[in-house]
C-alpha cells in the first residue's frame, strides 16, 4: 500500500510539474503574440498623418482602429470602447492628439489585471489634473497677480498657457 501511495505521489508531482511548464510556454507564446500585434498596430498608426508636434489625432487613430486595426484590437482582447477610453485618458491637454508610442504603451497596460488598469487610470487622471493646475497657475500669474500689484494685466500681453 505504501508503494502505491509513493507511486501516486510521484505521478501527481510529475503531472503538476509538466502542467506548470505547459502554462509557462503558453503564457510566453501569448506574450510574444501580443507584442507582434502591438508592433503591427504601432506601424499602422505611424503611417497615418501626424500633426506638427508629431502626435496622431483622434480621427486618424479611429480610422485605423475601426479599419485594419480592429482585428488587432480583437486579437489583443481589447474593445474599441477601451481603446477610445485610453485615448481620452492620454489626451491630458484636450488637444485631440496623443503620441503613438505612449498610446501603444497604454494598450499594453490595458492587458494587465484590474489593479494594473486601475493604477494606470489613476496615473493618467493625475497627469490630466496636473495639466489643468499648471494652466490655472499660469492664468493666475498672468492676470490676478498684476491686479493685486496694481498693474493693468492688459499691458502685460496675452496669457501664456503652460503645456
């Protein structure tokens, strides 16, 4: 009876070991496949016209994501709605344009677990908030401070917004 228990334990141990190896191989292949899809999507986005700052505009991004890139999104396990939401998160200045590489990096983070996605969302929201605070600070410096000092803000010129 002890021999049977020993053989059973050895069998279960070997089964678990090979199961773990299979899981690791599948995960490695899946990650490699995702990288290929992300590279293809990056290439598609880079062929689109970029604005003067080298950013891709929302309309050009959506052309790719609703056209040839839709299959890549599906292969990555992402939806068009998720891709649009990522664009809004990254567009901190409301310029309707983002960097292609930053967008691809964001898509990569959307592939993580819920905690990773939540942290990425918080990071992008804090960047958006920081941008708005900088813009408000510039307005205060350009308009309110001169008023407090008794200087006409109109004499100082136009408001410069920080980017």
